[in-house]
């Protein structure tokens, strides 16, 4: 979290936020503070997730739109963490602080647990479950009609303002590459099959695995985007977290494994043409540049740890040298997944 926002946060603010939802911060456990303050709290012996979002990050209507969609997904059978109304009967509470605000919401805590990269469960069964969960979300979302409040489109994301966050001399090549990929994506056709509201950040830190099912949470980045982005992101983070220091061939071999099993699950729940799968490289490159940009925004160079500097430098070198995260035969992987699904349906 940016230091100036941290200075506005306090224990009394946390207690007030918890009270708005009929709970307390007495035994609150901090779970994260990268873009939002996230705590586990308890009410009547049951765990919940309390999230506090600063107004510099999201507007009230953005969060309202997010929670309405999450509850729609939950109502339609998706394994997502439902959002609750406060003691005042609203999904989003606002607490003013020094000319700005924190927006508060409360979610169910998902069952299960995170699966780390070195866990033996992080393999084919999980990848297929991951694909089924995302495919189901996309399938039911095709019929979703937003209410008064609506999430932004992907190209409105502040992180795509590369000129704002990147060094104009050091990162000139990256700025050009970012602007080019955004331009290319804007030219793609938007249809009911290809484009809609997506999670946009379904990496292994944003779901729990429980009895063979993926339970997805943290819809803070949800946006109107191409559905295939939600297919590319699992490939991106699985490869980047596990093999970012390895060669392109090692990354690609692992990426093929992840994408194949993901598609076996996804295509059982939702149809997405091969032509969209072939466009995954656009979305992998975009995530590379977005991630590099968010690190520049969140981590001041003088305050970075050695590990943080290593992460930033690794992404930068790949972008500057035009080296993809993975180099895959997308048509071969897609058709192999289709054949496997045909076997399963016999």
C-alpha cells in the first residue's frame, strides 16, 4: 500500500468498519494490504472477510457493481464468496478520513485453502477444476445485465497509463510495447461469446481449493474485457511464479501442461473458439507490462527489497528483449483438449 494511504489507516477506523457489519476487530487477522486492506474477522464463531478500499483506488459505484455481480454469480451456482449487507442494509459502507474515504464490504470466507506451487495438488486435477470454475463463470455471465452501477472497461484501467508510472527514458521501449498491445487489442471484435464481465486476476492467490472445487474470491479487478484474458492469466501466473527464472523451453513445457488441463475443464463449461485461444500471446504480453507497471507504482525504487528488485528486473528484461513468457502451439493444445473432452463424453 502507498505510504500516504497507510498514514490514514488506524485501529479505530478498522473497529468502525467491523462494527458497520455487526462484527468486531478485536481478533482481526490481517491477510493483505497490497491494493486493499483485507482482514479475517469473526461473528457468532464464523469467519468472514472484511475489506477496506481507499477512494483513490476504487469509487463507491465500482465496488457496488463488483459486489452485485459477485452475488449474481453466487446465485447462479458459481463457487464465489458472497457479499453481505451491513447493519444499515447496504453492500458498501463509507467512512470519511481527512478529505478521502475508505469503502468497506464483508464477504464469506471461502472454504478450503491456498495451494502453493510446490504442493503436490498443484497439478492436472487442480488445473481442470480451475478451468471449469472460470468456464462456468463466463457461461452464466453471458446473461448478466448490470444494474445502475457498471464496472469499467479494461482500457480504462489506470495502469494502462504507462506514461504516468514508467520512466520515460529507461522504459521508453516498454511504454511503446504497452501502447502497441493496447492498440492491437482494441481492434479485436467484441461479441457476446468473446467479451463480457470477467474477474481479470484469477491467480492461485485468489482462490481456495476445497474437495476438488475452486472457490474464487477477490473480484477487485473485475472489468469488461475479452473472456480469453481469464484463460491467459492462469497460464501467466502458474508459469511466472513457478518457473520465471528458467529458460523459455522450460517455461513453455510447463505452460502447455497448464493450458491443456485448464482447457479440458473450461471447454466443458463454456465455448470459446480456437481463434481466441490463438490470441493468448497478446494477453500474456499485456499482463507482463501491467505487472511491471503496478510494481513501479507500488514499490518506490529506493524502498525495494532485493526480492522485489529481482521480480521487477526479470520482467523488464523479458519485455525489452521481446522474449515471451511461453511459446506454445495453441492450436495443437486446443484440439488435444477437445479430443479429451470427447472421450469423457462417450
